[in-house]
C-alpha cells in the first residue's frame, strides 16, 4: 500500500515537472511590448486608422480616429474610406513618430528584433478571397514559441482585440486566406 502511494506521488511530481518545464521553455522564447493598446476601428474601412491611432496611443499621443483621418487625408470632415500605408506613415510622422516602409513580410528574426526594440510593426494583409486588392491592417506587438511553433501577438482593430496567430498563417501566401504584403517597421 505504501509503495502504491509513493508511486502515485512520484507520478504526480513527474507530471507537474513536465508541465512546468514545457511552460517555462515556451516562455523563454517570448517577447512583447508591455501594455500595447487595443483600439477598435470606428468605421468599416478604418483598420488603417485604428492601427495608426493605437501606435500613437502607445507613443503617448492622444488622437481621435476622426482627427487622425483628417490629418491623413487633409480634409476637414471624416468619412469611411481606405488609406495607403504610405499615407499612414506620413501622418504618423506629423505626430513625430518615425517609421520605415517595407515590402513583403518580415522574417521571424526581423519581427522579433523589432519587438525586442519595443517597436510595434504595422502590417498590411491582402485578402486572397477577392481580386480587388482589398486587405486589412493590424499591428504586431509580440511573439512567442510554443511546442516548436512560432506565434505573433497582434492587435486587430476590426474588433479592437489583442490576440495571437501562428507566424506561418500570419504571413499567409497563395494557399492561405491572406498574404502579408507590406507595412511599417522601425516605428519610434
């Protein structure tokens, strides 16, 4: 009876140790911008706007989506339309937030390097489900590796949530529903 109890204790300790080890190992390969803000887009085509405003909020600049829109588009009114990544870059610069445009996707190493410098990454996806080149803007703000799979933490303005996705799906491609086509890096 005593042997049975001892065996159960040993098994429980081994299981606990394994769970702890797996959790600890996953956390070794993680990085995130602490307190990165989530912003929900106020209009259906304002993912670019909410992503830009979230970057400004992270940089301690309080700007409404309508005011960011006006500055980006050079208008006195706000309406529901898209904007290019270069328009967002120019608008961020007027708030003294620098960034660099990139084409294609960032490698895993390049994405990690940006996050490790506390630089959020503005990402533009193209949806592969249509031919009119529409897409969606999100902001990558962290990463982690669990069980040999790389994941990206990102802020999705469609719902104003922070979530994660496997890096391979985040990058996408011709066989995916999306493709990471370009964006802004070195955001500081």
